[in-house]
C-alpha cells in the first residue's frame, strides 16, 4: 500500500498479514491515468483509515484566480468559449502589476474528465494562446501544472476551451485553481558552477538574471589542493566559476620528463596531474614491451617478472629451427631455418595459398576474394565463404525465402535451395483506399497463398462510404456509385461549393445582395473555390466590435462578446428617456431648471435635454 501513496492509521503491514478477523478489500479499477481507491475494514480491534493523496490538496498562497475552490465545468462549451467568472478574472488581473505581456506566470488546477478523448484548455492571446495544457481522457483529480509567458492584457485575458469542437456528450470539471506569478523558488540556476540561487523566498522571476547570483573564482576556489596539481588560471581574480575546472589550470605529467628511467613509464591515461614520479609514473614491465625486430628478437621466457622497456632488458635472439610449421594446410617450413631469425609461424614458415583451390560445392560456397592480397589455406573452411540463403533474393517474384534459423543457417544460392511459394500475409494491397487485406478482416486467414490484390485483398466499395462533413461533400448518384471502389471523400463524393449559398442576413448568393448585416460572402478566385454550405464555411463574419452607431445618445452597446452584426438593432440596446421603477437603468434627469421630462418619455429614446425634455 505504501508505494501507492496511502497512509495507514492504527495498524501496521504486519497486522494486515496476521489479522485473525475477516478483511474486506475492495479495489476499484478505473480508467487509465486514474488513481485507485482502496477500502479496508476490521483490523483486529481497530479500524484502518486509508487516505488517498490526490490533486485536490494543492497549495497556492499567491493565487490570483477568483474563487479557486469553486468547481468549473466545460459542459456544452465550444472552441474559445470561456470557463468560470471571466469578469472577476479580468478585474483581478487588471489590478495586478506583475501581470504584464512577457511576464512568467504559472497555472495549476485539479481536472476530472468524463471524455474519452484528450481536451485542451488555456488562456486566449498571442495568436495561439498561452498557459495551454491538455487534460487526458478519463482524468480523475489529475494535477495540471503549466508555466508560460503572458501574451494578453489583464483586461482581455480569458480561461477558455481550446478543444476544436463542442463538448455536448462529456465535460471536464476543474477545481483547486492556482494562478500566480512564477517565482525563483522553482527556477534552477544553470550552470550550477557559475550561478547560485539568490537568497530570499518568493522572488518573482523565471530567468538567470532575475533569480541567480554570479559565483567568482576568488570567492570559491584558490587552486591549492591537491598540492602541485593546479595553478590559478589567467584572470583568476575576475573569472566566473566555483570549481577547479573553471578556475584553475592543471599541471599535467605530460609537461615534464620525470619518467625517463627505462624501468618506469608514464601512468596510463590522459589528463593525469602532477610533476613527481609518485604522481606521474608506474613500473614498466617487460611483458608490455614489444621487441623492436621480430626477425631477430623474441621475448624472454620470464619477461612477465622483469622490469624494463628495452630489447636488452626484455628480449633474446631466436632462430626459426625451433618453430614447428603446423598445420600443414596453412604452413610449410622455410629453407635453412637455423640461419633465419624469428620465433613465430609468420617469421619462420611459408604460407600455403588458396590461389589454386576450388570450392567443393559452388552453389553453397564461393571463393574468397582477397582483393589482391594473399588468402591462406587449402580447405573450404579457409578458402571459401558460405553462400547463405539469408543473403539470397528469390528470382521468382511469387516466391519468398524459406523460414531460416540463426542457430542453424541454410546454405544455398538458388530458388530451389532457398525459396518457397509466398503467402498472402507477405503481400501489401496496391491501394489501401480501394483494397483491404483479407487477414485484416479475418485474422484466421494467415496461410492463404497468393501475391495479388484479387487473391489477397477484398475491395472497398464507395456505396458504404459516409461523405463527411455533409456540408462540404455529397454522395455521388447511384449510377456513378455502382461498382465504384474507394473509401475517401475524393473517390466517393462530389464537392459542395459555396457559389450558390446565401449567407445569413444576406439576400443573394452573389453581387451586392451577398453582403448581409452579420455576414458577407467569401469570394472565389480563378484558382480556388470555397467549399461548403454553412455560414462558417462560406461566409466571413461582421462583428459588432467593428461597428459604431451614429446616435450614441440613443443607443447603448451590447456587452456580449463575439456578437455579430453591423446595425444599431443588432449591436446596441436603445437608451430610453424613462424606465419603469425598479428597472436596470435610471430615467433621464433634465439638466435645465425650466425643463421637465416629456410625458411620453417611456416610449422615446434619448439621453439629452433636447431628446427627452420639454418646458415646464
């Protein structure tokens, strides 16, 4: 239980295994990525309390997200629709000095998803959003945490869905929000040998200049230890660093000649530091010495026990009459061996060459090509290399290599020796949009022989294809679909073009009437025609944010975001001279002393004396 993050109260793990009373242990198997909850009861005389550590226990002392413990749901939201209290969020961030474009902030929350697909959320701004993250499918109290640079002002910041669709069949619920400026507490100063973390906690920042202090050699490393191995580097007084590698220059053994005695040699390795024999040298053993002329010298029989590094110390003269030239399939004795210096087969024997040898089975062995050099031997083993079926390519395209074993390779270089008829499982259908392999539809078909579409594949017929999206694609007529193969829109469907579509609020598909008050028609070109049959596919929106009334004293702009339109009625609410008591707006008060509100003020729009008042 302990590795799963549970805490036990009143009972140890030994208690569990030795309990005399009945135990009930329930394991709830949840979707991938979810935690497991366990319930245990009746441990001897005590009750076991199991506590699941979850993402709901987040701590955020500097949170700026309104109502952080409130649960916010994405149900029925479309792409870029905001979650939570956007007005409260923007009000908070407007007054937050550290919320500026380019500043580093962090966002975290606990997410629970009922969706079977991953969903993306984040803050709008910067073209592609910021502080964006993805909630895994089926998440349960998933701890979400992300850090990013701010890309939108506090007045316009929105926490919104960035899922490309409308969540009508599932939702993601968030709680335990934390939105706070990034602090140096979590920043890593790198490289550590050059920088150290500034003292103090909760320093705002996310960069080396904001969070780190420079370390200098004069304060960290004086290059005095170990003695005789380092000296201070040039400019040590002002150099940045805290280690010997950045502050010191090694004194290398290769810079001195302390190992000149023939019974000593330089220690093995590179970068060894020092200037004494103890630091730089090790004994030179004869077994490491190579005699200079192998035709004349050979190692002494007791060379393993001797110190030295010269022929005189480690070698002796040898003659070839002591060498036995065997095996005879590889070596022949030289003439007058007693007068020749040497002690190896290569020095004292002549090579038997494969030049005139013929391999016993040409289809299974081939003569080794020495590329101009001598190949030694007089047998298949020495003069020939095996022809392996694993290196052979079947000449008949309908055949394949037989099953081969690395432990017992098969020799050969012909179809008869190495090949067998192919199975359909080795065939790939020529066009995956028109054919599907039979074994993909019926896994039991694995040993059917063949090597063509007709033998190994089933046709994909357009009559079963669903044209999607239906606003851009329409099914071909029945005569065109008859016998037509395919599985894509391009093969099985006709394109639906925007040419005849009339945008909402417009009166015609083209010309002056194609521009409505809320949408206007996309324009085809000689090289491109817009495809679709909806406002989103065929039209461009006119937003109320781009429209301004000519009568500002009579109309008040609507507050809804993303509102479409280009008229007062679509984008504004009328300002009336008078409202019924208890309404959301106050009636107009005449500014002139000799003026009073006109009798029909409830039915008259305006917000000036001229529009709303008459003489007393």
